C-alpha cells in the first residue's frame, strides 16, 4: 500500500484539499486536488487529476447542504472509493496563526487545539475556520494522525527588535507583537530558490507574495529577517479587500465619529477595503486592469498597490542592508506582468533592470543580464504542508 496524506485548507464556506503519495523520493507526490464550496448552503465538490483533468464532482441542494464536518467525512469516503493501493496515513492542516507557542509544525492533540483556539482573536477571519476540520477529524477519526502547519512559524527566526511594537511591555506579554504571515509560501520559495539561482539563495532577497492576500518578506540566506505583515494578516500592503497598514487613529475615528461597532470596523478593514475599497469595483487585479484605461478609480487602486509595494520594499532593503534579488510569487506576482514591470521600474535605484520580453512570458528570470536578479517562481504552500506533515509523523514513529 502507498502511504497517502491529505492537505486541508479550510475557509468560512470552503474546504480545499490536495492528496499526496509519500513515495520513495525527496518530495511527496501530488495525486489529486479539489475543493468543497458553498458549505452550509448549496454546496459543490470538484476534484481533478494532477494534470487538471476533471476526475469527479458532486452538488448538494441548499436544503440538503453539508457543513465542514459533512465535507470532511465525504472526502474520507471518497478517498476510500478511489484509493486503489493507497492508505491514508495523515492529515496536514494549514493554520494561519501559531502565536508565540508554535515555531514549527506539531502533532494535533486536545491541548494543541485548545491553544490554537485561544489565538482566534489574533486571526478572527481565518483561525476558527482552520480549526474546524481539525476538530472534526480529532473527534471522528481519532486514530488518524494530524499535523498543524503554521503561516507564522517561518518568521520565528526574526530578531526580537524586528518583532516589537513600541507599546507597553505588558501588551507584549499578552502576545501583542509582530508575527508575520504567508510563511508557508516563503518557506517554499526559500527551499527552491537554490535550484534557480544558488548564489541569490545565499544572499539578500525580497520575496513578494502578491495575491488577494499580499505581503513581502526579506530573506537573508533563506531565513526570514523582516516582513510586512505584523500582529495580524491585516497589516502591510493593501490587498484584495484588506486595507494594509493604516494609522491606528483611523479605527478610533470609525468607532467614535462614524458610529461603527468594533465588528463593523473590523468587517470594513478586512472585507471592504484594499483594491476593492479604492476602486469601488473589484478586488481582482484582472478586472481592474481591464477597466483601468477608462476608470480612474481602478487606476488609482493599481497605482496605490504598486506605490505601497515600492515603499515597503525600500524598508526591507534597509532591514537587509542591501539587495541581491527579488522574487515574485502568488496570483498577481505570478500572472500580472504589468505589476511586475511597474515594481521593477521603481527599483532601478536598487540595481534592478527588467528584461521586458522575459517578463511578458512569465520568466522565470525577468531581469537583464547586468541587473540584480528578478524572478517569477510559482509558490506551493500545499507541498510545504505535505513535507512538514510527512516529517512530523515520521519523527513521531521513530524509537525514542
């Protein structure tokens, strides 16, 4: 039997999954990927082969809709139907926040789930949903090992100064500090950059994870030195619907002068701001690019996005003490040549020069031969979770 693991990424009404075989090679091998959408109402299930070819699909009417528990148990039953010579040996979970306590992936236990639940106020739109399938599997499949893998863990290498806010020490003692996120993505880029450019991988690199969620990370020799997200995934760059860094007094203004409740203010900053808020049109860069020639607000949203990337990049170059190269990844970073071109054009002072032809075709190398390196490298957070899950369960079975 081929040992197989499932990687889960749960949202408020969705459950994305990938299935990996743990074969005798360096990395787990992707077999299938899929997702459940519309959980709690009219739900849909779709799974494809590694090639992208459709393998199976299903739908549930609203009155017969399934929740996260129903989706997970449907997935387990579906795997039994399609497993052939495969044996499910573990589940790996993406968890946005690991707080101070979790600097590495960990086997799930009652104690771990309880600690992670206490971190929900630090990531209110992510953490509760990440934990749902974990709690279900712990209750319904108690003998199946589960591993929690954290978006914050990669940044635990940062210095204490890099993680501090200028706030009373009592607040830091209660967990108010810079954590950083998208760590699974940065972990992947750090692991494969040496295959593209070994010299750059050992140097000073800024990785731009630009998607609906967006952040930058400064790497020195593959280790996180600084990043744009802080206490929460709301900080740093403007994103699809999130505001990014703002003056904290704006929140007081929203509460006192606009009459918002704390929940309303949170909803505006997380779901009604960013590219969507500035453009009043869309959080999707493709839509904004289509409308930008005739829509002033769409152009402003794009221009602000690029401007803030450039400002934050400058601060990370200072944290690194220089720059050897830049890597673009995630949805916008991998697919929007215009954003990449605008960012590189704004960093000529840092030694970057664009190869326009290479950029138009997606690279992977998009800098000129005389320039500091610039690359486009697709991220693979699920593979990192699969790697970490394999390593944790392997270590757990070794004799002590």
